[in-house]
């Protein structure tokens, strides 16, 4: 079996011979008259009228030899069989193909449509030209790309040879289209907010840090999609806004987390988290029906139906039920001991991290659909406090043991917000790299007044979850380490 280097050398010889014959290996334009999907859709009429057409595409496979050659062409819209048949196709077209063309090349063919004896709709070739000579072969069509890192590094080949993967990315595009349409139908204005910030407000995560040469200033890639900026827009008079964009978190990778991902956040004035829960429930059901054609999903050992009533789960009561730990009364040491007995690893010694870790253990046992509510104020530094003074007006959709979104009745009390930012500063100073950075310019905005507002954020992790795939798998080009 020839090595990759030998195959490349052979193809280079064909390219040189093609160019020496006076023909181009990489012309700038194609004379294509029809996409292959149009040909297939209108095949009967085009064939009956004996229309001379020009089609183009990549040679995916080729079989036959001598006077009869069958070529599978693919242009990204559909596949069509091209047939070189002597004497009908002519010696020139036959010689061109056998002398210069390999699997993987992009070619342009001229011909008329016909149906083979076996019933295969085809184009009978009368002329061929090269559009792009491939110097490396395509993966074996039966095995494709097997190594995980190779699949991610050569994603273009993975998509080309894996129709299911292509279908998934088309479905993902529809996922965002449905979300955008839903929000616009509900009178949300699409906006853009900064991706480079002086402080990374709006979430608790370790940011990517970089340097702004012109300002001589350390800056950060945003860790959420414009939360504090969109709330400024609420103060400016816009009643409803949303943004779909990239966020960046300099943290570890897992099936649910990557350092770069796409999220959506929306904000609506004169609304609270009760209004938000109703809207999110409707949105998730719309996504399920229009993108996946079902409301029932089985993923990661859980089955849930989004059309069923969504339960309300109390944060403290659920932890107490599952672990016998009352987070309002238990000491830090008691929570640590419980985590150890449950064989749950915990990072960080502060109360916020311990509370969050024991909750994450509990959520794995909830199939949903449900909303988690009544979070301790300690883990919700941007949310309004409930009348009990201990819990916040936060809601999170729980599906299949995971949190798939987060929303609040947004805190608009500047005095309270300043105190909570100061508490987050203490956590940062104590070594908690995921504590929230304080943005006191945002507090100044609150002092000018912001209406009651509900905000919610979610993203492509929801799509990955409903597909029952790791989030890395649903990204078109996930980050991979360079080759050694």
C-alpha cells in the first residue's frame, strides 16, 4: 500500500502534467449552471428537454474503467452520478479524467441528463475541466477518521465523510434560528456587547487575561454574553434585549464545559423570575419541537418530557432530602465530611464552593423537567433576595441531572449590589479564582436607576445535551493542541 507521501507525489505529477498541457489546476471561477440539488429536484424536466448543463463538485468515489466510468459528484447540496461512456462522451473527456483526475478533486462536467439501465439518475459527460486538484486523498470511505484528535483537527474531512455530523451542524444552525425567532416574536431586540472587558462581571469563572497595547491596560475576554451591559440597556430604556455570542472561560474541559462556547442571554424590564420561568419553559418546548421533532429525550441515564409540567425544586430542601445536610445550619466541616462520605471531590474551602459542590452532587439524581429555585444568596450575587432574607430569586432549568440555563430577578438595589461585590472581592483576595469580579461602574448605573428586570442565559450546552453528545463534539472547530 502506497504511503501518504507517495500518493501526494503521484498527484503532484498529475498536476504538473495538467499545467504543462496548458490547463489550470486551480482556476478562479466555475461555469456551473446548476447546483446538484436543483438537478435532482428538476431531473425529469431537464432530462426530457435534453438540457445541456454544467455541474461541479468533489469526486467522492469512482468505479469502472475502460469505456465506462461512474463518478460520484458532491457539491455540498446533493450527490449526483456522472458517467463517462465511450463513444458518447468522446475521447477527450475520457482521456482527461483517466490522466488527471483523482478522488477528492473538484471538477466541472458538461453533459445531458439520463437514467442508467439500473435506474440511477445521472449526467452523461461530454466535457471535463479541473476546478481544484487535491494533493492528498480523502479518508477511507468505509472507516473515515477514527482517531479523536485527528477528527477534530481535520474536521473538514470528518464533516465531508460523515453525513450524520453534517446533519447535526445543520440542526444546530436551526437551534439558534428557532431561539432568535422566538425572542424576536416576543419583542426582544438583538444587540451586541463588548467581548473584551476591564472586569468580567456577570458570572463566576476564571477569565482569559490579555493586554490592550493602546490603552496600556490589562483586559479580559468576557465570561458571559453581556449581562452587565444588557442591564445597562435596561436602564437606557430598551424594554427587552438579547445577544447570541461567544464567551470564554479559562477553566478545565469536560463533556459539559469548554473554554470557548456560544451562549444566549436575554433581559426583559418590568418582569421577575416567575415571568422568566414561563418564557423559558415555552422556549425550550419550542426548541424541542422545531429542532428535534420531539419533546421526549433520553440522555445520560435520564429520560424526561418537556411537554410535562415542570416541577419546582427548592435548593435547600432538595439537599436536605438527599444528604441530610441543612445548608442553613451545617458547619463547613460538616459539609466537607458529608462530601467525603459521598466520595465527592471538592475544590475550595469557602462556604460558597462547598455549598455549590454538594448541590451538584444532588442535581445528578434529578431527571426533570424542573426549575431549581430559592438558591442561597451566597451563590447568587446578582439576584434579588426573597422575603426570607436568605434565598435569592434565581431559577435554573434542570434536565437529565444537569443545570441547563440560569436566570434571575435581577438585583437593582445599588446599596445591596455594592455590598455583594465587596463580598466577591473578599473571595477573590482569599484565592477563589472563580469569584466574580466587581464592577463599580455598574453600581453607578444602578444608582441612576434600573427597572425591575428578569435575565436568563443558556447556550450550546443545551444543544449538546439534547443531542446526547459532549459539547466538544457539537462544535464545528473545537480547539486542539498543535501537532508536535
